[in-house]
C-alpha cells in the first residue's frame, strides 16, 4: 500500500501505522547516532547504508 492509501484506510489501526513507522524510523536514527552505528534503508529499490556521521550532518541541516 502507498502512504495515501494508508492514510485513507477504514481501519484506525492501519491509519495509525503510518505514524508508528515514522516514530520507529526517528528512534532508529537517534539510537544509531548514540551508538555510532549505521542504519540501512531502501532507496530507489536498493539497500543504502547511512553512517552515524551522515545522520548527525542531516540532523544539523
């Protein structure tokens, strides 16, 4: 499902899942910075490793 589909879903738990995923992503970034580890995301259907240093720089901008 796409984001727009989820935000219009009839099931309230499914609608709330978008915010839950966003909170989990923010927490993963915060923990990666604290522990100086990388996170892995999917970007353009490819796995991309983002270092803690890159996350720190993104946070400043």
